[in-house]
C-alpha cells in the first residue's frame, strides 16, 4: 500500500511491518505493529537499502518471506546504480544485506 507521502508500507507478518521511502535515499525500516492499538513502533533500520536514485524510486518493493525470517528489498536499475534484489535475515541482523541475484 502506498500512502500520500510515497511510503510503501504495511507488509504485515507476525505483527512486524517494513516501511521503505520510495523517493529518497533513506534506508528501509522495520516496525513493530501493535494489533490491539494499531500503533507502530520502531524496531530497527535495515542499513544500506536506500540508493541515491534520481530517475527511479530508490526502493521498488519490500516483501517478507513466507516464514517471516527474510526481508527482500528490490532496487530499480539506472546508469550508475545496479538493479538488485537484496535479502535481510531478520533472525540474524548482524549479517549485512546479501544480493540474491547472480
């Protein structure tokens, strides 16, 4: 779902939400979501997910794996920026993002 500010969010699994700014170089964030109150709260930033894109959205999409362990972040490609699909292991956040493309 995209809101009026261009934030692509509300991919909910196990009461955890991923929020990614579409038109800036900001990194994606993971939020806890309280099902009772509907209030999100900050969990962590997924570093190095934002790119300095001038022609395309910085982040094309974010999706959770079915198990909820992995967050996938995709980037558009353009001159100087490689299109990519990155995997973040939520169970092991010390490991940095890993490209899943060959």
